[in-house]
């Protein structure tokens, strides 16, 4: 599928400091792309450049092949990290207003708003003012404001932060629905489990540079498997002495065995089966969390 | 263009419906109504019932001719409402009569003095319950008594015509060189005639006050709107939807319309109040003729008003954009408030001296010209090219500051935290490449 949002060698400097150093990425139609990084790594600056709030010093950003302009504004939706709406204006009024600013006409905007309100089971807030809503509901309204005009490119900055699990699921479903309808979504978060669930491709930024990029599966395969999860019926001893094993933690209910060589897996299983009955054996692939900490943490030392 | 309309509509609708707007408008309209009624109320309370207020007694034992002359003089005054009731008797009887007949008071002309002083004009006193004399009564009686005194002393030595001349105050008039010698250029010659028309003065005064208040009030409205959008972070969404220029102009025009509505409401309030029959009489007393309204001054006034408004409004929007919290706004707009205050006071204090150097200079400075130029057009002498130059400068200033404000706005809305200094702002502009 075609890449709709393409960043090529984008550079942004603030004075002597380089905030974003030669970032390239492409988001396809119907894809959620994860943009990860520690605080201050350059995520917000990257997103602001994509939104046309600030201009790159070098490199190009194209939207469906076109450069930034008034037309692009209409197909982009944005949910800022600190989401904001007018506190004293009715929900319906301001969301319709924002939709109109993005080029919808009044009745289209009404219709789309009703659709989303219905989806989020929030029809009762239609005539309420934002300041009257709970924080979680305000966030839902912020999300609706970002997607009400059916954007082709959607920028979500920490979309799920501060929401209860029920609402996170609701919003996740909405994001997936938008993806299935063909939207290109640039997604930034600190919650790795969301990335693992939603994204296919990711970029990890650290101190303004790209440290890791590509398909999550491939990235995971590139990292060695370092953990074995073992569940047995009775205690197993002597696993530490097997070559390649660095440490054993836990009890028969669940052993976590750290290894520095995947070849150690077979001897571990053999030894366990000899001593007891094995209920569960798994050579765990690294979690994104571990990958993130490793690739960002190592550089920080 | 379409989006500009959307921004204007949204700004207007939300501003007009706020409680604070409705309350301020109603309160001010109420104050105006009360203010217009003050002369009427004063009349109501001081006048008492008008019949007895206009009746005063007059007691002149030895000098009936003086009493007669006073009566004649007063009754010949235009709009005279005073009536005299002749009284007789000693002091106690006079007091009793005055009170019985419900008179406002009475004039007592002292009896002729002892031998040798009988040709002196007798003293006259006004006796009333409060022991004082109302100002309007004194204004009618004083010249009447003086007239009687002149006649008393002249005693047939002078003709009536001579006495009349004697009692008329000498006239001192003022005229310009050109007018006297008849060399004035046409145009100014005609204009000269209505320069001293009080309507000119009032028009200029009202236009200046209106400008000052709407520049300040709506300016603050705009600035606080922008700051509120910024502090509620809705700005980040707005700025990705519409260009900052569209946003800023939409806001400025929207609030301008709100201001117009407010002025309209006040105008209607004043008009209705002045139309009320009893107020119309009071107004007539001021001797104002609305048909004398100087249309040219009004037209120029409107042009300068609108242009000046935009100049200030754009700057207020820019200032609003660099502040992150509403609490910091007051301090940030102070320079602009000072500027509009200066424009107002230079104008007001120079109303009697519109041709001073200060006025001449400030009528070309874009920030002060909306008030001072009006004063010069309405009350001073001015050539057309001066108005044109001032207008061009004002328009140029709007373009320059509009451009600058848009840049500040664009940068300011992305900068959170403490209010940036100009240096930081410039640095940020460079960094954002705006």
C-alpha cells in the first residue's frame, strides 16, 4: 500500500541544539505507526512539524505526495498531549466549529458528531459545557474533536493517558476502526503494550536521533531471547549450573530464567523434565518495553 | 474566506452570549438611562409644585415705582414664569402673608432713609423660609434691580434709550485676520461658520470617548479571548486548522461586531430616553440642534475610528498570544492601555487648542491620530492633504503591525510558561522560521 505520510531526512534545530536529527519515516494508508522515545527525545517537535506548526530546517514532509498547505490542514486530525477545548462552550457547538474549520459543512459535522457521540455512549453530553464533564469524558470529547472531520492523517499524542481501562478499550476500538477505514495514524505513547497491540511499524527516538526503526516483529527477532518462563509441579534445582544460564528467579509456580545464549533452552527443558513434570515452558521474546529500555537506556549511560 | 466567516461567527456568538457581556451591557444601559434622567430628577425634587415656586411677594412701602420697574423688567424677560404678589404691612404681617399664600418668598424694598439719604437707592432683600435665594431667581432679579437702580439714579436725566444702552453689557467679539479682511480661502470661509457650533464640539468629544472606550474594552476582550484559547490548549488544534492570520482577523472582526452591537444598544437606549416627552423639554433647554450635526466630521470620525480600532485590536491580539495565563494579561497589556490613554488625553485636553504643535504632531502618529485628527478636523483648521497623509500613515501602520502581530501570534501561541521577553520572542521566531 502507498505511504501517505512521508518524512524524509527531517532536521530541526533550536539555536545550537538539534531537536530532531535526520528522521525519516513513512506511514501507509490504514496503518498505525508508533513513534516512541523518552521525554525530550524529539517526539513533540516531530509531530509539530508534521502538523505544520513549525517548519523543518532540512528535509521534506509530504502528505499523499503533496507539500504542506491549506488542503493538507483539512485532511489532518490532531489530538494534542494536553488536549484542550473551550471550557465554557457547549460540546456540540465547539466540535461542530472545529469540524467546519477543517472544511466540513454544518450538517456533515452534526452527523459525524452524532455518530461518534453514539459510539462513545456520550449523547447526554451533547449540550453540556466541557467544564461540566469529568476528565475522562473531556478526553473523549477531545478525541472526537480530532476525528470528527474524518481525517486521512491522524496524529495522536498520548491518546490514552489518564483514561480508565474501559475507556482505553473504547478508544482503542475507535482507533482501530479508523485504521481499517484507511486512515494513516501517527501514534505516540509511553505505554508499550498499546504499541505492541496496535502498531506494525515503529520508530524509537533518543536524543533527537532515530535509534531503532522498522517492523515490530523484525525488531524483536533482532534482539536475542533472554528469558525462559518455566512452570513445574515441584521444585527444580541445579538449573544455574547449565552453561548459558545467568540467573534463576522465582518458585515452581513460575521460574524466570535469564540466559545469554538461546542454546541453553534445550538443556534447561531436559533438566526440568528429568526432575519434575513441566506444565509450561516458553522461551520469551523480548518485550518492547525491554527493547525500549535497552536501546534508549544504553545510550543514556 | 469561508473559514474566516466561521471564526467570526463563532467568536461573535460566544461573546454575545456570555453572562459578563450581558450584565455589563445592561448595567451600562441602565446607568445611561439614569444619567439622562438626572436633570429631570433635579427639576422634580427642587421645583416642588411649580405654581408656588414661581410666585414671590413684593413689598415696597415707600418705593412703589421701584417695585413696578422690577415687575416690568422681569415680565419682559423671555420665558418668564415669575409672578409678583404685592404685599403690605410690618415684617410679621409680611411673613404671615407670604406663608399663607404659599409664596416661595418675598422681596422687601427698604423704606426711604432719614433726611439727606432719601435719594439713595434703597436696599433690597429677599426673604424666604430658607434664607437663601435660588440661583435662577437671582439671575432674573439681579438685572431687574440694577435696571431699577439706574432709572432711580438717572431720574429723567436720561432717555429710556440711553438707559437701555447703559444697562446692556459691552460686547467683545473675536475674529480672524482673514475673515476681517475678507481674504480667507473659500471652503475654510464657509467652514468657519459652523466651527463654533456646539454640535461640532459634542461630536468630537463623543467620537473620542467612544474610540477610547471601545479600543480599551474590546482590545482587552480580544486579548483575554486569545489567552483563554491558549491556556485551554484549544489553540494547538485551532492553529493546525486555520492559518493564524485568518484566526486573528476573525477574532478581531468578531469582537468588533460585538462592540458594534453594544454601541448600538447604547445608542438606542439614549435615543429612546431622549425621546421621552419630559426629557425632550430638558434637552431643548440646552439649545442643541441635531440637524447641525457636522456630517464631514462624523464621516472622517468613522473612518479613523475603524482604522484605529483595528490597529489597537491587532496589537491586543498579539499581546494576548504571548501570555499563557489570564492572570498575567493585565500586566502585559499595560503599554497598550497607556498608549490609548495618551491618545485620549492629548485629544481631550487640547480641545480648546487644536492648533498646538503637540496636536499637529500627534495627529500624524498612527496611535494617537484617531482621536487628535478628529479634534483637528472638527474644531481646528486643517488642509485636506494633512488628513490624507495621516490616513495613509495609519493604514501603513495597520499593515506593518498586522504583519508583526501575525508573527508574534504565530510564535506566541506555541510558547508556554512565563511571559517571554522580546529577545526570547525574536529567538523563537527565528527558531520556528516564522
